[in-house]
C-alpha cells in the first residue's frame, strides 16, 4: 500500500491485508491477542454496564496488571472501549465497549466458539506432529 493508500485506509477505505504496509496488519495484531479477546468478552458480558479495572482483572485469570492496562489502552485508542475516571482517591476507572467494540465482539465470539469446538482436534494434530518429529 502506498502512502496514499495508507491515508485512504485511515479515511475508511478498505485496506489490503497482503500489503506489508497496510494498517490492517497492525490492527489484527492488536485485536488478535488472547487478552483482547478476553477483555472484549468480559466487557460484552457486562454491556451496557461499565466494569471497573479491578473487576476486569478478577474476571480475566492470569492477566497481569500491566498487560491489562496495555490491552485496555490499545482498545480505548482504537475506539473499541470507552474509559471513565472518577476523581476519587485512588481514582476509580471504569470501562465499557463502544458500538464499534460490540461489533468486534460478534466476530471474536465466532472465533472463540470455533476454537473451543475444535481444540481437541487441534491437540490431536499437535500430538501427531510432535510424535513424527520424535520418530523422525
């Protein structure tokens, strides 16, 4: 994608995933992580209500405070999540999905369902491949 093409993508023109310079690749890198999927799912389950940062962390086993902060910052920057801060001591921070974020949840839900339904088959394929390497 040319510079002009990247600018067009920023204006809502469809990108080209196969162009190494296309911003679609960076977006897929951000939305394709397990933490993004879990955060979007957790916020979608609570929608239209807000969820505090500490509660999100409790609902996402294994996520570190730093990783959750980075994930939420990216989601907010991309317009997928809205953030509200109450000026208390310490500040109370709340998150909720935007309309755009809710539309992403639809796509991620399909991917999660596929992964859950096919995990056993994927595990068998991995075990067979590992066995071939061990025997080869």
